[in-house]
C-alpha cells in the first residue's frame, strides 16, 4: 500500500537504513526495504542514505534512476505488470496489453484516475509455458485472456 | 490419502492454490482424511495444476485440474486421470540429473532432500581438497548454463589459484531471458540443490561467502530461497562449520531491481555492490577482480545446481551424457505458442524437430510453426528448414543459432517477423545500460530503421545490416553485441516480411 508523502516517518527511514548498514553492498536492500515500507523511495531518505553509505546524492540518484523497480512517487494501490516479452507475444500478449491499456485509457506506467491500478511493462515472469502472463502485486497469473484481464482489473477496482 | 500439488509459480499462475482449497473443502465435507504436500512442478506445465494422489505407493496424476475436479479426484472417478506420473511419456524420456528431485520432494524439507540423495555430493566434497574439487568439475565437462557455455571448472581454477583474503561465490539468478524458467523452477522446487552447489563451489575455490542475485520478478523463488537458506543455516549445512567438518560457508539472497542487463555478470556485480548496473570492461575478469574487487565465481543457477549430482554420482557419470563438447544434460525450456510447454531435461544432442513437434506437440494454436527463437531475446529465430539442428553449443552455433540458457519459444505462422525484429531492437534500447554507444544509440536507430523498412523504404535494409555489424563488433557486452542475431536472423530467414511486396500483398 503506498503511503501519502506527507506521512513519511523519518525515524522509520533511519531504522530501515541502519538495519542494513552492516551488509556488503547495502544500497539495493535499503532501497527495496524503503519501497516496501512506503510504496516508493521517498526523497526524504536521500540525505540520510547518502550520509550513511558515504556516497554523493548524485550517485544515489544515479542508482535509483537506473533500475526500473524503484519509484520516486507513489503508484496506484495495485501494480499490474503485463509481460511484453517474446513468449507472451507468441500467444497474443501484445494485443492483450494494448487492449488493456486502451480500455483504461492509459499508457505504460500510467495510473487510473481513481488511483486503483498502475500498469507497468515487465519483460518475462518465467511463466513462458503458460503465457500470456501478468503479475498483480506478488500474485502471478498465466494464460490470461480478455475475460480474465477484465476480472483482474475490476477486482483491483480500476 | 497422500496428495501432492505443486507450489511452483507456474502452477499457481494457472490455479493450483484454488485447487488445493477445493480439495481441502471437499475432503472436509466428505470426511476424507487427506494430507497435501506442496512440491515443485514436474515441468509438464500444460498439465498444471497437476494433482498427484498416491495409490499403493505410486503417484498417479490428475490434470490439468480445476476446483470443480476436486470431488472426482478424491473418489477416483475423475476423467482427468493420467495414470502413474513417472510412466508418462514426457517423464520417461528424460534424463533427470539436475532436476531429479523437482516435483517429487517438499522443497523445504531437508529430510526429504537427504532421503533423495541430497547432501551426498557436499559430504564427498568435504573429503576432497580444493584442487580435487575443481578437477572433478573439469572432468564432468560442465559448461556454464547462463548462456556463454564457458567451462565451469576452468573458471573455478582461476578463482582457486587467486590469492586473496576473501573470495566469493555469486549465483546469477537474474534469468531475464524470455522463454526461460529453469532457474526459477529449481529454486522453487529444490532450493537446497543450489545451496549445496554453492557450498561445494566455496570449498573448491576457497570462498566462504556466497550471494544469490535473484530477480525481483520472482517473488515466490525469493521467498523459498530465503527460507531454505535459514533452514540450511539452522541445520549446520551453512555457517562457520559446514556439516561439522570445520569449514565455513554462508550465503545471502539478494533481490535484483528489474534491469535485464544485470544478468550480465559484471553489471550484476556492480548492482550487488549497490551501484548502477553498468557493464564493466573485461579484463579484469570477475574471477580475479569480482565482487568488491575480490576473486569471484559467477555462475548461473543451473550450473551451480548441477554440481551436487556431479559429486554424488561422479564426474564420469555426468560426462557420459551429451554430444561433442556439450557434456551432460541440457534443461530445455519449451515455451510460447506450443501445445505442450514445460521443462525437459535430456542429454545434449536432441534434435530441434523432436523438441518442437514431438515433445512440444507443435503449436498451441494448431497452426503451422513459423519459427523458434532459441536462447532468449539475444538468440536467433530459426525457421522450420533448420529443424534438423542438434541442440549442443557448437552444433547450434554452426546453424547460426545460440543455445544460451536453452529456452525455446515457438511461434506460429501468424507471427509478424518484422515486428519481432523491431521488438528485439526496442528491448535493447529499453534495457541498455548506456555505457557503450553502439548498444545505447544503435538500438534506438535500429527501431527507426526497421520502421522505415515497414513503410516500404527498401534503402533502409542495407542500413540495418550495417548497423547490426557495428553493434555486433563495437558493443561492450552481448546485449548490444547479440541483439543483431534475432534481428538479422529474421531478415535472413523471413525476407518476405521485410520486402515491399508485403505491403502490396496486404
Ligand atoms: C545482457 C546479458 C544478460 C545476461 N543474463 C544472464 C542471466 O540472466 N543469467 C545468467 O546466468 N547469465 C546471464 N548472462 C551471462 C552472464 O554474463 C555470465 O556469462 C554467466 O552468469 C556466467 O555463468 P555460467 O558460466 O554458469 O553460465 C547474461 C549476459 C548478458 C550479456
Ligand atoms: S515471456 Fe512472458 S512470462 Fe516469459
């Protein structure tokens, strides 16, 4: 569940950072943990991370922006990842994705106006023998057709 | 009644959890006592959810099961009955070495693991020197299953010989290639095999610490691997005193962050260190200057998960399977538009036609096969005329193909090959780490050039070939270097898709 930016708790940020600093290569685990807690990597965390890991804020920004996973603002309540890769395309994944985006009036990375669903592309979910595949939250779904997609997005409240 | 149902994400993706709920509900309702164990998948994904019921000590399959089948499965009247699972053609025809336990055992039961041969390899390795361990891997002929097919024993030797206060084993579990899921399947279905393989690698090269870099797109695998590492540590398989032998090895699971290029080993190491996942120039080799600048073995999941069986059964047993310089078994992943998709482990050398048309049963759509892409998004599209190719590293290479991680994606005759070539360039543009120009800029120009061809501008075709040459020769890693393979194989084998007559005909 994403957290509104106003309620970000800096003490929590501090706890998350300090619980990872004894790892070798702690930055990705920290960013994942922050995103888990808040739904995105809050900008309030930048200065304390840079200080704890002795890196510049520019370096930190470079890392956050490099990875598709890390978000800098809250996403929808549900993130629906639709696989765009070849195996899914071979069984109609492209048309499925296009129809879904059109139905919701969204582009990739877009969020429905009611904040219920964000649509992200993903390149393979390892479900290539039961394609087309999508993932909503941590739940994977294979052999998705238009009917199934309709129920997925309506259950998500889009 | 003893029942097993996979907890593999492919099984869950087609409703395994709902089937389990239904079985429990019906059993409760009818007062039948059942004991359901969740396992990995047998790899017959078209039969998932595959429920197995033990009858007189033999596991009988029912699938693909739906919740509505639960009652009939429990009273033995189900029309989804397949008979004994081990007797199914798909199972009988395999040589399951790496995947011997997957689908059979409870993935998180160390007792089950040991009852099926687990830890025998590690115990044997503990009685050997590092050099003897490395020699055994060399003798097995094992080559890296992550794509490049580099001899694993030779890589280990380099790390073994390096002198450093700390060395590392890094498992590449980034499995980003479309059409591949063997890494995921084994991590979800037999995680201790990977742990055991990494521990043996550690003993072999003198590394006491390991990391699994596991892609974030695999939450189920991450969950299973984390639990398995905890269990192994509590049981003394990992830690300061591995199996009481006085040797140390421990490991952690680290989650990727959605970048395909982080499957490339140097980019992976940067990512693990908390940097942007950009590719490093080689040399220095990761074997000498890898994670945090220390000597590091970077191996694919399947490479490492195959090590225990090599030590359990002996290098020669493993090397006796295979063809030419491709020794042992290949874990084929049959995917895409195919009637029977899944994982099939067999000796190297099986023919492409047998895999696609016999095992796979042709397309799912029932239409003629048009092409197969082997080796992920950086692999060639092979037309049906190449189906006599044998699946081995050199054998496929001689046909202009790339075995890679051994995923095969089948396409039917409705496939727009120009569209697939465009996608290959687009994917490269999205996923390029940006460090080298041929890949970063070349891929964007590639998309534009293919769009010109689509609009009937035939002058763009030689331009595309030129661009592909530049990308191939000038890119720092195989992302830019191999993207020309799917693109140019599509151009070569399906010229109609790139000619003006296409427009005229439509
Ligand atoms: C763009 C790119 C992506 C790659 N992705 C993976 C991957 O997901 N998994 C993998 O094991 N190897 C991948 N590789 C190959 C690795 O660089 C490396 O060769 C491999 O991890 C070595 O392990 P192996 O010898 O056991 O195969 C990739 C290479 C490139 C260029
Ligand atoms: S290509 Fe879509 S799940 Fe693998």
